[in-house]
């Protein structure tokens, strides 16, 4: 049988492991770009706290490449019609192609704070 002390230690250990896992997942920025497949991979929406909002990506832009591959080859586009886990994104706007390097920015600190506060809330309430 577990004593109260061992239950508390187990709960703390599990919470620590889960927190470390979620921090690891958050090492890459949340890009937050949703695409329309039917419309030649155009940007349909952009999350308020995502990388795309802070880097001049606009609704209606056409995605030409993600990490040097076409949009239809990128795993998160295939699975969910969204861009995540990218290191570079090429978009076309007004017949001009722009390429962006995806990197973490201090402007996205709110993403980190919101995410971890929400996870703590889920774990303890």
C-alpha cells in the first residue's frame, strides 16, 4: 500500500516529468498558421499569439515552400492543414515570393507563459 508521503512524491515526480516534456515541446515556436488546401495552400487564419502574426504573414498569402519542400509535403499540413515545426517558410504575395526564417522571438514569450500556466491549471484543478 502507498502511504500519503509516497503518493505525494509520486504526484510530484509525475508533474515534473510532464512539465519537462511540455517544456521540451515548446522549444520550437508556435507558428499558428492555418491553411486552405482547396485554394492552393493559402493562409486561412493566423493565431494571435503565433509566430506568423509577428512576422508579416497575411491571410490570403500563398505558401510556396516549408523547409524547402512544397506545402503538400509538410507533415503538419498533411495532418491538420496548418504550419508547425518549420525552420523556413516561403510565401507568395502580389506575385513576389518572400522567404522567412522561423526562429524564437522574445515577442512570443506570452506563448510560453500561457501554455505553462494552462498546463499547471490542468494538472492541479
